[in-house]
């Protein structure tokens, strides 16, 4: 009798456990399906409008950025995948500092320095296709891609301008799909190789994926954003750059302020003589109104 009673109890436990597992499975499936369905009812303009809405009250920044540079082939050739837990080899002599003045849709000033604060590059950008960049030390050349913190493109006020910026980066901003990832679903704007990935609940851009050419071959370039600050409209304080899974650069914002008047004046006092007379740079600040 005791044996039969014990067996019935065991059977009941198994039934209850199996029932709980099925309920949990159904709950997870409903949650995932619901999240996917929600994500599918948004178009390109709607997605990008939500991304920009996160930053609508951010009109200007003064940033200090530290950039570390790593040897992407320290442990294996660039065309081989590597483990995520490999500690990269830092090339400290190639690292640099930046002082950045950004005013939304109006101008971007970047002073790039070595760790001893010797000037390496000065950069001025206005949205109307006006760019002036000057390398100050011949042995340390910089391109625009080296200089600009990539998340800044998502602080514009205009969806059309953001689409243009994405297309200039090689991302065809005409299609949104939903992708399942390890931690849930994301919006993917673009194709499989060149896209941005957006969190569907916060509309933060989590990743930029592009193609980059090295030695005549195309490799995947991934930019991941992390370490979001705790402001009401948060900013990712770190951007990590990977070529074919090899970490080669990390940009980290070490100071962020909203007041740009003094940094702007300091930048122009040092570099205004380098600007050509034909460069029609204006300091009139309208804040995109």
C-alpha cells in the first residue's frame, strides 16, 4: 500500500512539473510572438522617428573621448574568426584623445591630440556638405571615420538627414525586419551585411554593421554601443569596433557636458588661422529651429 501511494505521488509530481513546463513554454512563445508582432508594424520612417525622439531635447554636447587602438592580428589573421574572450593587444602609441564640440544639425568641431596633448588633427564639419580636416603631424594621418564618434549621427532632428547619413555609410535604409537574437528580438534596418540593430522597447541603436575593404577584400565591420549613461535621454559612453570579430578600436566618452560656449571659443582660438578663407563656417547657433 505504501509503495502504491508513493508511486501515485511521484506520478502527480511529474504531471504537475510537466504542466508547469508547458505553461511556461506557452508563456514564452506568446511573449516572443507578441514582441515580434509589435515590431513588425513599423516602417522605416516610424523606426527612425522613434530613434530620434530619444534625443529630441539634446541640442549640444562638449565631449572628451579616449580612444584605444588594438592590433587586430595579434593572435590570428584578420580572415579568421576569434574567441570573444581573447584579451586584445593594445597599441598604446596609437591611442589618442579628442575634445569634441557638437551642435545639432549645425556644426561639429573635433580637436584630436596624442596622450601628451600634442595636436594631431583639427576637424570642422557643417551639415551642408562642408568639411575641413587637417592632419597636423604627417606621421599620424586621420580620416573622418577615425575621428567621429559614430552615435552622433543619431542626434539629428531630421529623419531625412539620418537616412542620408546611413546611406553614405553603405546602409540601405529602405527595409525594416525583425530578427531573433539571444536576448530577444531587434529591429534590423538594412540588409544582412549592412544594417543598424535597434532595441524595440527603448529604440536605442545597439549596433551598426557595415562592410569595410582591407587589402582589396571585403570584411564585416561591427560597431557595438555600450555603457549607457543614466540621464533621462541616455547616451552610449562606449563604442567598440570589430573587423571580422577582431577588436581594433574602442572609443570611450570620459566627460560629457551640455555647455559648449567655452570649448568652442577655445577650439577657434587655437585653429581659426588654419581654416581657409573660402570655408564659409558660421558660429550662428539656431539649434535646428
